[in-house]
């Protein structure tokens, strides 16, 4: 596939993308702003702008230590942060208020990205993780605007997909990047396999290890009051299809463990759906949003709240990381590690393969094969205080020993910002 065919396919799919946005996001007060921004309608910016793109909340949280440093180093510049999701937008606005500008990321079509870039007029563009957009990067390249892909990761699955369907387009696009700062050596090698020039690819480590995010003491206290002195197992960032597996395995467990299950769906639009799944299983459930205490009869607490994941980790005894029992590649496990919690995850962790491998090698996590294996492992860990404590300590130590990516990245980024 070349860029012409890629662009033609995007043109043909644009009406569908717009319709999907309206249907999916119309209940949000931000949907009109999102649609306008994604079509290239943004306010013209007069200041020198450093543009940072984070798809959603996870990428934004990973980028925050770097964003904070950029705000300190470049007080005369404005930082424009783009996100693709509304939850990402809310996270940016809630955290930085008016210290940064927020826009939604544009559709990757020439007639859209051109005006978008002209209005923002960045001195540099920083993309996170796997955001490889041929028309955007080509436009920035033609304007001699440095564009850097940082915290870059490339799974074996993505490599195979690129090589099969669009190897020439991807090779040309990644070589228009000023810099590829990879999370690990495996990702660096895969970028090189795609044809990236060796002088563009540098392994700098994972920004997520540099997070200094802390739980909100008031939120944690509120949660602790809800659960009392009960032991807690958190199922964090679960995805569609996982909750049914988790609930069914728990229901089928002959000797149910004495602990409160807290299930926290990854996407807020699924809160009601997951609540109904739990109710249909005949388990006794309460919602976090109700704010009521969980007596000993309550078996499941639905974490239907935003921005409280760190507090959930603070009060739990065991943390299962979702997105790993189904084939979606898993979610970030570092927040649980920073909280010194024993970590469990399923077989699908290709989004965090090196972190998962590190934790397994350091006896800092346990990988389970399926939901039944997960429940049996939880039951055994709840009976073994020493094992739980050791897993948590090892996770924390592994987290601390792998920090420093922000400083390494800054040495590469600063020479490219005017």
C-alpha cells in the first residue's frame, strides 16, 4: 500500500468515522468540539507551540512527567496536548487546567491535517507509543517541523501486520520521523526490521516507570470506609468479555474466598452493562458511586468511578490487570507495582510484553492461563501472606530500578525544539 491508496481509503471511510463519532459520543458535552477538531477546526495559536499527542488516559499519564519537565524548561512556549478520546481530554483538562491547550487529534487526511498544523503552528511534534500517521507526519516533514515518536513500542503482531499490508508506506513514514525513542530493545529491533534508519532509533526505556502519580488520600480514605477491614481483590481495567469470565469462575469456585471483589471496567460507558452482568449472576453487588458501605454480605463492588484507580490499588490485597484474559494485549501493570501490590495477569500481554517478562523473571507477578486459574491463584494467595508480601516488594523494586526514561528522552528531544 502506498500513501495514495491509504489516503483514498481514509476518504471513503470518513463518513463512517463521523457517523460513528456522533453515535458513540453524542451523550458527551464535548462531542461537537471533538468533531470540529477532528475535521481540522481549531483556534489559531500565536505562541511557540510544542505539540504532544496522547491517545487516551494511559498515554497521557505516561507522558505527564515529560510534560511537566517541558513546562519547566520552556516557560515561553505553549504546550498543546491532543487526545483521541474524550476521557483523555477530561484527564488533560482536569490535571493541567489552563496551563496547556487541548485539542482532539485530527483525522489523518491532507485537507484536514494541513489546516490543523497551520493553525497550531508547532515548533515540534511529539507522538506517543504507536501513533504512526502517514499524512500528518508527511505534512510536518515537508514543513521541516521535527516530529518524534517517543515511548515507542511495536509488538510482534503489529510488525507482522505492517509487513503484510503496508511495509513500504510505513518504512517511508517512520524515516520521516526525526527520532524514534523506543521503550525496549525488542521494539527498537522491530522498527529496524520495518526499515527504520539505525541513526533514528534509540532505546530509552519506558516513560511509565517514571510516573510519580499518587493516590488521592481523601478518595482512598473514602474507599477504605466503604470496604471496612475486609480483604480486597481488584480486577482493574477489565474489557468486554472478561467480566463474564471472572464472575462465572468465581461463582463456580467451590470454596469461595473471604474477600471483596472490586471490578473496574476500562471504559465508563460499560459501567451499567457490567453491573447487570453481576446482578444476573445472583451475586450481591454495590456501586462505588452509591457511596454506601459494603457489609459482609456484599460480594462485588463495581468501580464505576473515574480517576480513582490508584486509590483502588492502595486498598487492595491483590491486583489483577485486565485486558489480559481476552486477546487485547493487557493494560498497564506499573501502577499496581508502584503501590507494592501482588500482580496477576492473563495470557494476553503483548502491549506490555517486556514489563510482563521483567516482572515474571523477578518473581514480581503471576501469569494465569484463564479465569479458573485466576480464581484458584487468588484463593491460594489470600492464604499465603508471605507470598503476597514478597510479590508486592519485588514489583515495587522492579518499578524503582527501571526509572530514568524522561531524562534520557529530554537529551534527545531538546536539540529539536527551537
